[in-house]
C-alpha cells in the first residue's frame, strides 16, 4: 500500500533542489558551479549596426537599449566587453567594460553612441559671413569665430558654446577701422582662447585678442609694427596657455624686391605678447605658414618658400624656449615642380608629421615627412599613387598614440570633379594605401578637414554644395559619408571641425540662405 508524503516535505525538497540548481543566484555551469550574466545598456544608438564582443568572442548584435551576452561566466572570471562594429554614421565609447565577476550578474556595462544632430544658425547678423573657425577644450566648451560684414566693413565675430547653454549671442571681437580677414583660434584645457587675424589700416596688420572664462574678452592688440601687409596668421597653443603666432609680411613700399617673409611672435599668460621676429629673411617669398606645439613647449613652423630660381619648396624651423628659432631647412627634395600647402601635427611623443602638395612635372601629388627630436627630418613619402588626376589641399590630424590621418581632394580621372581621399599612418606600419571615402557621383568636393577624438576615432568633413561627413574608427575604418546639413536654399562651404575631451564634436561652416551667407553649426554628440 502506498503512503503519500506530507505536502510540507515536498515543498522543502523542491526549495532545496532549486537552490542547488541556481548556485545561489547565478546559472549553473557545466560542472555544477554558479555562473553569471554579462550585460548592460546602450545610449544613443539611433542607427543599426552595433555589435559587441566579450573576451574577444561571443559576438552580440545589439538592437535595443539593453543587452546580455549568451555565454555566462563563473565567479572570479574576467570579462572584457569591446566594440566589434559601430552603428552607421556613429562613433561609440564604453564605460565599466572590463572587470571580474564577483558572485553576481554584471549589468552595468555602458555603451554611449554619438550621432549628428540638426544644423542650426549660430549668428543672426544682416551681413555676409565667411571664414569660420572653431576650437574645443576638453570640458566641452567651444568658441567659433568668423568674418562678417556690418554694412561698412568686415569685422571678426565670435560665439561661445557651452554644454548646458548652447551657443551664446554672437559678439564683435575685432572692429578696428578697416576690413578684417583670416581669423584663427586656439584654446587650452582651461578654456582660455586666443584669436588672431589681420585688419586693414594703412596696411594689413596682425591683431590678437584673448578670451578667459573668468573675465571674458580682453582688449584687442597689435602683435607686430613692421609696416607692410601681414597675411595668413596661424596660431598654436599649449595647455599652459602659451601661444606662438606665425604670419607672412612684406616691407612697406617702395622696397624692391619686396618678398613676403615669415614672422613670429609669442604670447605668455600674465605677460602678454612678445616682440615680433623674423623666422627667415630669404630673398624668395614665404607663403602658407603653419605652426604646432609639442608637449615639452617646443614648436615647429612649416611653410612654402620660393628657392630663388625655379620652384617653391617646403621648409621648416624648430623653436625652443630660451633659444628661439633654428635655421630653416628644406624638408623635401622634389625638384620637378612647385611644392605648397604644408600642414603639420605633433603627437604626444613629440614626433611631427607634415603633409603637402608637390608637382612631379606632370601632375600634383600628396607627400609627407616625419620629424623626431633624435633623428630630425626623415625622407619624404608619396602617400597617394593614383596617377590619373591631380591631388591638392591636404589636411592632417593626429591622435594621442601617434596615429595620423590625412585627407585631401583628388581627381579620379582627368576632366572629372574632385573627390575626398584619405590615408592613415601608424608609428609601427607607416602609411597605408590611399582610399576614397565618399561617393564621387555627389559632385566635386573641396574644403576637406579632419579631427581626432581622445579614443582614436576621427571625423572628416568637406563641402560638396552641401556639408558632408564621414567617421573613421580603428575598429572598422571609414564608414559611408553622410550629409550633416540638408538646407538646400544655397551652397555651403568652408567646413571646420573640432572634438572636445569626451569625443563630442562640433562642425561649423558658411552657408547661403538664398540671400546671404550665414554661419551654421552641427553637433556630434
């Protein structure tokens, strides 16, 4: 005869079995030990394509806000969640992505994805606006400057962006008598900024104005008293707030011959501007100067200079605190035609990379050279080998690890419009192969610019009647190009882009509304 067990005994047995199966909160491993899930949340993924990996495998395509890997891990196991693929037109970063399982499920891995927002006006003036520039500091504060007509003359205007407040009302920061042009801006990590430009009096002179978050805009001041027209000022600033400004200037007529020479001046916080000095005094004209600082407080200027007989060459000079400017030297040996449009960056190890355009007698190519404190200048490298069409106007950016991206405009065949082309450089592997990063059928492209964020990602922008952008990451390389403004009332030109310290970016450009050119901006965040 069978006897039934009391119901209370069955409940106790069932409870004990459930505890054994669950391992105290985790799932059961193959050996009966507890195991735990790895997961988290995604913010800002507005496009498809995001994929994650854990410990180099267990790939997970993420289509929503929450995610959880299929493979559970035992207590004490390490986890390392990484990005395997990015959403289209987006860049992503991670927090709490690695650690050790500590007897409970991991659900705090965070993925933050950034995307382009909507383009917007940042000024409401009534005159034509042009030549925008932008600088971002690590805290997410930015300053944009540009030239704008007030009905009588062109002045320098500025607007300040803050993460909590957006764009401030635009203000005039350069309105001396006479037209102003060619503003440039640099900013340090504390948000102190310096703007330089040229403005016409008897001649065009070089001017400077400083911005401090604590006191606002200082008075504007001259940084040279040379006589003759100053043009094309450029500025570099280090995190101590020290700056170097370079420009080209001729002497007051009737001097003959009267070449453009390269000049420089320094700015020191608490002291102000120094005395302008010649960097070179060659008989051949200097043009298109650029300047960059290294982390030790040294700087390198590059420019193009007529060699007195045949062509323009690329030259460079190193500046060091206490000793000033070194003797200029040629950094390229190409003697088949003119070289011009140099650009320079310096990485965190104080190594410099310069790119420029040179003619081989048949077509124009993009070249590069590297400099280090130990070895000086190396040998130039041809960084594109497409001999079908000319290449011009290279721009360059570097990340904290010394990786470099150069972008430029290039004809893919004779008689066609220009397309946006890029090449990447790593300290270990050198230059890779140049590649097209946009659809040539969109029309002729120009005004290419490039910037890196602190995580080794980059964004290139350019104009093609509209403003376009493309993202690059070490994970997947170049994405597909995308429009970042869609106001088709008029042509958009002169884009610029900068990143802050948390991988947010702002692009600014000039765009016609059908009546006048305005300054517009878009945020990548």
